[in-house]
């Protein structure tokens, strides 16, 4: 299923250069095109800023990705894993 109308976050993120590959935790599979929030999170993971130290959820290895990455203008301050 293809997204018909991108969100404002997707529009903003696609203008930025990709900084890294989004590395999934072992055993995680994403269906990127099925949910706008997942696509936003993937794009933020690839283009945002690595948060040092990571958030509490990332410290507990929650979320699909191995790094805690934020995109400050979106997601109300949460990282891509928490989004």
C-alpha cells in the first residue's frame, strides 16, 4: 500500500541528506509502507541526530533500531524508536 499523502514530517525529512543506515535490532521486521508513523520514524532514524546518552526506552533496548536518534522539530521530542 503506497502512501497517498505524506505527512509534514515526511515532507521535511525527505529534503535532508541520509546520514546513516537504520540498523534494526535482531529479529525486528518493519512493514514500512503500511503506516505513516513507521515511515516517519525510519526517515528520522536515517537523517536525525544521535542522542547521547540515549533515552530511557532505548537504554532498555526498546524500539526497532539499535541507536537512539532524534529529529528535534518533530515527534514532540521523542526519538525515532519511541515514535
